[in-house]
C-alpha cells in the first residue's frame, strides 16, 4: 500500500475539491482489501474514489480517501455464462479490447469512457437505446468489503444485496471486483445527421424503432454547439446521433473507420465521442418517464430559449427501465434530458431553473451530475429507497462509508 500525505482531491471538472485526512493507493486487490479492513478496524470514515467523473460531492470525506488506479484489469470471461469479471478500478476504456479478444462486449456504454467500472455502476452511468438500460443493469455479481470488514460476494443468490449493490453510491462498502453480463461482440455504425428540431420531432418514433441507439443535441442558440464541440451548428439545429448494430465477420481485424458522425467499428471504439480527463462545464441531467418526455422537453426548451445566458444544448437520450433500487431508470422506461453550464460562479442560477422546470414531471436526477434535489424530492422519486437504506444499515451499521452529503440527501 502507498500512503501519501493529505492532499487536495479535485474532480475532473474542478467544481468539487476537498482535503481528506489521509490518502491510500493500494497496489492491488489484496492490498486494497487489507487497507479497507484496517481502516474499518480503526473505526475510520472512508470513501473510495474512481476517476472523479462525477460533478457531485459523492467521494468527499473528512476521513480517509482510498484511490484505486492500480486495482485494474479484466480477470476473465466465462463464455458459457456470458459474464466478465473486472477489477473495480478498471476504466471503461480498458475493458473493450480484452472483451473483444475473448469474443464479447459490454451491452451498453455512454459517450465518455474514462470512468472506472465501480464508479460507473455506483452512479448508474448509462448510454442510450430504448431496449438498453444503464451499465449497472448488467451487474450480476460484486465483491465488496462491507462496513464490518467482511469480504462478501453478492450475486443472484442474494437478490436484495444485488438490487441494492447495482447502484450503491459507494454506501454498502468498498467494491473490489464486478461481474458483468456481456454479449457477443458487435460493430456499431453511425448514421448521424443534422436537422431541424421540428423534423426530428416528426420522426423520433421512427428513429427509436429503427436504430439500436438514438439521441439528440438540440442547439438553443448559435453558441450552444461550441460547448460540446458539435461543429458549425446554429440556433434551432439538432444533431441526431443514431447507431445501428452489425455483426463482425470471422477473421477480419476490426478497429474503427470513417469520418466522425459516420464511423463504423468495434462497439467500444464507437460508443465514446470524447475521451478526456478534463471537463470545461458542469452538467445537470434528469431521468423522466418516457411517456412525459415531450412535454418536459418543451418546457425546458422554452426556458432555455428565453434565458439570456442559456447557451447549453439540450441533450436527450432513451433508456430501458431496470430493477436496481437506486437506479434512475427503476421501474420505468426513461428519457434522460440534460443541460450544462460553464464553470462560473453563477452557473447554478441557470441549472437551478432547469431543475425547477423538470422536477414537476417526476424527474429523477442523475446521481453523478449537478442537481438541487432536496431529501424530500429524493424520497418521493425512489420508491425502494427505504429498502436500500435497510440493506445499507445491515452492511455498514456504523456508517463508516457515509459522508455528510449523502447522509443529508438520503436522510440517513
């Protein structure tokens, strides 16, 4: 184990920073387990940090911080069960190639791939596609060091632990490895296009039925495209991102080919639009019942078009419902709607207005994105929250993995 002097920790966007009492960087999984067990034996509060990809203070602590960049690697693939076992600190960008070599791929990914697998599932990171849910929905097993120091394996034989553990915010213990359901490897082909918002709204159902994945960036101003480097788009333009699945041919060496917006290649190379360790903005994202997305989008569009500093594009993505207790997609097919703001002191003014517009539609904020949800709003949004809190109390009775932010937000 490497123990380093206390230093300021900062997330990828620079909007969250804190100084823990100590920082530990274990050398491997065994060292990770030993480090966490020792901290627990000393009754020390701790949090585990992945790649720092969240905009919220999820890992902030005045106790110890454990960083796991060395706890990395795909341990193996079970071809018969179609599962892969992956160490907790493995970034998504390091998973695709070994899975491809074994003949498999993750079922879904988002548009960035710098997150660790444990961080991605802890916050229900997702991609798009009405028949595909978030990355957490593919979790079929977890190994964790719980708040009593016990190493436990969670799988489908422990259903309550699995439903709580798939999206846990790091509150059940320190995850050391994840077992994911995977599918045979596949290619993705982009069919991206720029159109008007009216044209998209006339054809969105067709896109959902025709393509594996569909999403949009709607530009509310001439400046909106620059925030995400979307190209020379003007106010009213809508970038429609469409992906279809194709099967690779045996014996062909695939990578990724073609110009951006019309690429074809291995799924794990086409999913991400940008691989970066630094964000120049902060983002707010809300998951809504798919049945109300048009009305919610219209309300947010009206806000953005009349707000003087509303230069953010509006991103819209579809996801299938799942059963993880703290998943924003729990129990319903979902449309995610997001807006962003530059990292300025008044960025929260616009994002708070967006929050106020979307929450009346039954929105669930993304755990890792900027939001202003009250504990009452979170309790109303998650019908299985009390079940999650029961499991959390069983696995971490002393609350050693809690921090003040999550204690307040979840009313623990």
